[in-house]
C-alpha cells in the first residue's frame, strides 16, 4: 500500500526537491485499492489465506493501512523511519523487500503504479530482489493453489497476452482488474482492532545511507509550477466560422 498526496489537491515540492506532503491531504493510492480487492477475492474463493498489508511512510501512512483493513484482511505492517524520507524506487523496493522477507509470503500483490510517482517499476524491482517471478500489469488474475501457479491476462495494443508464473510471485494488477469494494461500517470498526506492526531500518538490517536522499540514484534538480493556461482563441461565426476553424487547425498542423 502507498499513502499518497490527494491527486485533486495542489501538490508541490519542498526546497529539497521532494513532495511537500504537509501542504495537501493524503490517502491510500487509488490504484492500490485494486490490489486489495484481488487479495480479498482470492480469500473469498476458498483458498486458505492470511492477508497482510505493508506500507512505508511517516506516521500518518497508517491511515492507508486502516483503509485497506476496513475493506478486509487480517493485519498490517508499517515501516517508518526518518532516514527513509526522499527514497527513490530503488530504496523503496529495498525496504519493501526486506519487510516482506521478514514476514514471509506466497504472493505479493501491488497496484500497477502509485498515483503520485506513477513509475510502475517497484513491482518488478521487488520480484528481482525477492528472486521470484513477476507477473505485472494484468487485468485478470487467477490462482491455482494445488498447482502453485498464478496466471494473469495483460492487454496490449494489438493483442491479449496470458502470463503464468509459479508461486511465490509478485503480481501487479491494473484498474481494469475489478472494481474495489467500499469499506462497510462493520469493517471500519473491525479495522481499529486489527494488529499493525511498526518496523524501522534497524529491524530490517538496512543502513541509513542505503535509502533516503543520500542513497537515491535520482534527484530533482529544480521544480516550477506549471504555467497558467492561456486564454483560448474564439472563432466567431458570421457565416464563415467554418473557414476560421479550418484556418486555426491548419496553422497548428491539426489538419
């Protein structure tokens, strides 16, 4: 799970070149809700499951875990450490992988991307670090517990591809994999009693210089606000509006 700034808010960067999370409300990344839904569907299919959610972030990132637990599931893990701030995808994937290894797993489910960074590379990095197959960007997902396989369908520009891997595996699902359910009042109340374990870098055996801004392989040099939209050109129609519109499109090479 990832706790991200609200995409409808006025998102900005700090002077250090990282997202200014204090200036905008944050919430569970919408794309991660589809991973939650798929986990719950696997449990409802009759396969014996234990669903644990994992997030990396400051104290308020627990809100993302509570939202997921309100939808369903059993427990959660929150990795929180000041030295993690400013981590890039490499650092984030290291922290996640160590936490997953510590907990143990059969299947890691991710959203196809986060709604803030939108890089979509962390699931593949996780699979590499964990040494397991990666079945990514799938619209449909099925698990064969007896065979120990996971199968997904990925839609391409010109073809539909079926991908299969052996468990344990890392899977990322798209926003076409199935509508995420809404938490019920009963689920919201139950989520308050579900266990949330808190870990830091020492618990995961990670040195501070491996993560955060000091360990990042990429950095933001500068950031500037997007310029305001300019006023559009009005083509008045006094019998020759079509000509004016055609000239407008031709000048801008749209026609």
